[in-house]
C-alpha cells in the first residue's frame, strides 16, 4: 500500500466493493461511523488493520480501504493479537458479530480483557445469527421469540458489558448503530484509549429480529453522559472497585431504559505492551515486524540456529535419526 501525505478524508476509507447488506441493516451505521472515526483521527490507511470473523459483519474489511483480514469464525481476536504484538504501532480493530465474538469466540474475548492489549473490539449486536437465517445469538434474552424461532429462546443471554468488565477491559462502552454521530465519538475514544477497549453496538436486524427494531430502540435508548452525574473514569487505582460496581449496575439496565455511552474507563492499569517492555526493553523501538529476517535473500536464522535456540531455551531437540537408524529401530 503506497503512503499518502494529504489529509485523510472519509471517502479515502471507502473501497469500490459493493456493500451487500440488507437495506436498513444497522451494519451501515457502524461502517459509516468507523470510516468517519478513522478519518477524524487522521490515521493513514496503512496505519490501520481491521480484523473480522464470520457473519454479516465479517465483510466489513472488504469495505474499508486499510489493511484487512477476514478470518475464521470466532478467531478474529487471536489474529488481531498476533498483529498487534508483532507491530504495536498499528491501530488494530476487531469488527465482529455478537455470535462470532461472544459464542465460539468467547474465550478469546475474555483473554483480551485479561491481557489489556491495546486493541479495539466493535461488536455488531443484533441478537441473531443473521447470515444463517436468524437463529438466537448469545445476546438474545431468554423467553424472547423472534420471527425465525419456532418457540421462545430457552437460553439466558450473555451480557456483553458485564462480561467485558469482569474480564478486565479498561474501556467499556455501548453504542447504537443508528446514532452515527454518537457512535463515531465512542469509536474515536476507544481507539485513543491505551488498552483493551470494547464497544457493544446495538443494531436492528431488519430481516430476522422483529422484536428489537429501530422503533423499539428509538423509544428506549438514552445516553449516559446526558443522565446527570455519571462519571465512568478511574483516575486513581483506589477508585476501581467503586467504578466497576456502578458500571455493573448500569450494565444490567435493560428494558424500559437502555443506556448507551461509556460505562468504564481506566488508564491507570498497564497494558500488555508496557509489561513486555519491562522484560524486553527494545520491544517498542524494534518490535518483531521491524526485525530483519534475511540478508541478500538468505535467512538470518538457519535450521541449525533454530535447533540451538529451542534446545537452549525451550525443549531439548535431538538430531533426526537417519534412515538407517530408523530402519534399525523399526526392526
């Protein structure tokens, strides 16, 4: 990708790929907000990596002119983790669905919070598996029957905000796909935050979710920052327990009133990159992505070198027996 020097505009982040989501899908609002947030922050496309899994949301990297990785179901976070650790200067964003990230990918979602690695996770939360005909996803409440279900959902829902808080994410927020201006602000705050950040984005699925519709959200959503004395920011580690407890109470609020905004923000906790630097002082100035791997087309580290490294630091490696020895062993 060739570097550009001019100011970045929102259209610089748009590709020529036809956006084929259903008309009225909340994905459009998330895509627009993400493209606008990246241009507002003046991030160059080659400084950004968008990673997705499988599902309607998984197509997002196709529509954003930046480094894009459309990977396996539930495995977007592990791919993003490798990218960020190899090149900590990249802005790495995971863009996935509620089924992808909180179903098959739930263990990776928890692990990212524990590590506090500087990655932003955007959850497309429409409470159904839209790409596969509307089965209940992990965020659909128990007892709710959407149009594709023969009977009401039997399973209890995962609460993305509560799970993120319990896992250790240091920036936890919820947005609404149809309020693009507010969602753009949340994405910018999440990207600027040093540490693991997550935004649970409520969105209608106009094809399969006939319960939580645009009309329903319009009547129930309200903004935390407009609700009085809400202060989610941890300015001293001694405030963590109190701020976490208040955020968890807000996370359980669902029904007549549904809060969106920033639930919790803590910049006092060190990131995983900070911890790695205490053991490898040159990590930030010379991360793996900037380390030469060959000279004049020849690899710097040979098979013999690798065998020595593994033997010295990891496990003993015995030379592979030749064919004659193999035959003797087999006989």
